[in-house]
C-alpha cells in the first residue's frame, strides 16, 4: 500500500512562498477527482440509484440469467419509460447527439 500524502504538505502559510512549481512539492494523488473539463466522456452524466435490497437482488438475477450487467437491465427500463411517455428511445437520442457534433 502506498503512503498517503501529508495533509500539511500543500499548505501555504502566510509569509512563505507558494509550493506550486517548487521541487519536492507533494504531487496530486492519482485517484484525485478530475476537473469537469477533463472528463473522458463529457456526454455521459453520472447518477446514483437507491434501490430496495430485494429490487437490486432481482435485477442481479435477471442480469445473471441473461449474461449482461445490471446497468443494461436498468437502461432497458429507462428506454421503456422514455417510450411510454412519448420520447425517443435511448439509442435514438444517442444517435441524434452524434449527428449534431
């Protein structure tokens, strides 16, 4: 396991030069969050779902039986909801976004 960076290593105390650009300054950890402009897939939005445990278990069962990921099963449900409410499918929306760029 690698050593955690010091919490005081990046402090800029009054009267001392900034540690930016100084040799030996603590580099940013590799797992530090990236700025929004640096995201690899800016067209994708991350979201979270809070599911009852039994619902999650059943989604996993469905995904396992079909040899797909739970994400794929959830996306099918999202697609059905979009179509039910008169919106284009997920694939149509994705294709439309590609054509605009």
